[in-house]
C-alpha cells in the first residue's frame, strides 16, 4: 500500500491560541520535551575519532563523536581541534592512557546527558550486589579525574551530583579517595572540597587519626591541610549541622556553573533532585567497609 501523503496541518488561528493558553495556563506543566529552536545543537557533519589504549591502530577501541558536540563539552578537545596540532587536521586523537570502560561512560554522557553506571541489583546473589556496588564506587572518582583531564565542567558537575546521589542513597561515604584524588588533580577542585567536607562535616574530623580510616593511613599532605583549614573555617558549625544541613545537600555548591543556572536542574527529576536540599530519611550510619581499590566507610 502506498504511503499516504502527509497533509500540511492547518495553522492554528489566533483565537484558538488565546483560548488554549487561557484554559491550560494555571496548571501547565513545565515544558520538558519541547525546547527552544535557538537552543538546538548544531551537530554538523564533521566527526572526531578517539583511539583508546595501545597496540595496532586498527585494533584499538575507537569512539566517534560529532566534532561540534565534543568541542562544546570539552575544553581539551576544543583546544586540540582548533590548534596547530595534527589532531585539528586529522580529527584523530590517540589517548593510550585512557581506560576504555571509563571513557565509554563519558561518550554515553555526551550523547545522553546521563551517567550509565548504576547496576541493577541482583535478586539472587548478595555477593554480586556488593561487587557491583564496589565497581560503581571505584568508577566515580575515575570519572571525575577524566573530566578534569578533558576540561569538561558539565561532565564533572554530573559526576559530583552522582557521588552525592550515591551517598544519599546508600548512606555510605568514601574514606579512601583522598590519595587518589589529590594525586590526580593539581589544584583546588570540587571533588577535593567534597571529600574534605565528608571528613569534616560527617565525621567531624574523627577519622583523621591513624587507624581510624584508610585516608588517615597514607594521607596526602595537601588533603590534611585542606581538612584542617576547613575545620578552622567552620568551627562549631560542624557540631551543629543536622544531617539534612550538610553542605552537599545542595550539589550546586560543588558545581562549576557558579551563579548561572544549573544545567542539571532543567532535566528530569532523577538528576535535578540532587541539586536540591533534601533530608535523608535515616541518620548516617557509622562503621568501616573497605572495597578493593578505593575504600568506603559504611556510616552505621
Ligand atoms: Zn548545579
């Protein structure tokens, strides 16, 4: 059967538009699906190839991105593609040091604006659940440092929100990230501030003594300096803050958009909720659980 020729819809008359707007405006939901045409991405037709890992080029895992899109989210790629380096001409980046499994999460975020890291809990094996959970914890700081290397502020903001979401959901906070984060970042950054605040506000500094947690075993000097400076800054406020008043109750305090609108806030509720103050339903638990690479403490 031949397809029906689509008919041009009739233009809505001004009278109908007025009626429609008046009738629905009091209870109109915020538009989530329709976006302004001026905000539409200009994807273009040029593509960029990112080769991951080492070995023969044709065997390396390769990610393909729209050039314009990639430049819009990453200062690293934007600079590389507009410089005098060969990458600007070839559109090919060889990134031997990057872990394909971590980079894949960045790739998915570029196109879907979400971090696909949460595994569905297995109904049959609790051991498997713990392993899956550990994998997610281990992935989060690696994603953040990837975001630093790629100079991708929106991606880093998403990772910060994911960490805060995970902490709120699990009532567990990482306590062995200090060495990794301080060794893989070169200056003050949101994740440094966040892990310092975990120690200062959730633990009131009690875990920063030998034997109390892995972060205190081989502490980075800068981390200890930052923690001490933060404790001096906030003083008695540490002891007065209720669980729902922890600094990370507002994820935007760690985002890089400054006073500008939060790009995570106009999406769906799952992400935007991490940018709003909230009160966990149960008090933080306190006890220590160690994962294979990055330790976690389970705040029983
Ligand atoms: Zn924000």
